[in-house]
């Protein structure tokens, strides 16, 4: 765990349920989306599923984009624009989420080196104050999720909390 100071946006139960449902719908591909919340509160309440454009990127240029949507995600330009624009509103994007699918490790809810690179630009977070949630989804269902925040001292995103698997 990290010493990154709170407050951190906490996913509301309804938003978490929507994220988990999205991960199950998209399996065996990674899902991705954004979660908005009130600017004045440390809560993320409105999950919006986005289209994972990784298959399109891979089809257009498989040399540059070597992975497809089974092992990578990419938010489209319109969604990225919404993230940036929202930062000037009363309901900014608080969390960007995606899933890791059928990974070959016990815990799939981790922030990979590729995730770190996608979330930063020139060694700084791409979006100020936006945190990330990674969902571990397997063929048999969702196993939980982890949340990651920027640690300026470590110069990377670090785990700051966990969300349990849904009750079936």
C-alpha cells in the first residue's frame, strides 16, 4: 500500500456494479470506461462504458499496436476529449477503468508497465486528479478490482485500495 494522501474518489456501489457488468459483457476482451463524480466530493458515481478501440488500432497498424483487445485497451479520441473537458466542470472524470482478462497470475487487478505508460505523459500523470481502477475478470466471473493513484515521490501510480468481488 501507498502513503498517497487522501482524499481518493471511492466508487459508489452502483458504479462498481456497472463496471463489473461491463467487464463480464466484454470478456474475453478488455473493457474500458470512465467514472464521473461531483467535484466537491470524494466519490465516483456515474460509470460510462467506452468502446475499446484497441482492435481497430491493431488492425490498422499491427507493427506499432502489437496487442489486440484481449490484452490491451485504448480509449477513443472522443472519450479522451471528454476526460479532459470534464476537468473544467462540476462533474469531472474521477476514475478511468479497464479490465485484465484471464491473466496468468493469481491477481489480475494490477497496474502494468503498459498501464503506467498509458497513464502518463513526460513522466507526469496525463490527467490531474484522475485515478485508475483495474478489474480482474476471468471466464468464471469478476474476482475484484484495485484502485491506483499517482505517487509523486515514487513517480508512478501505486495501489491505494481494493474492491471485493461481486456477490453472486
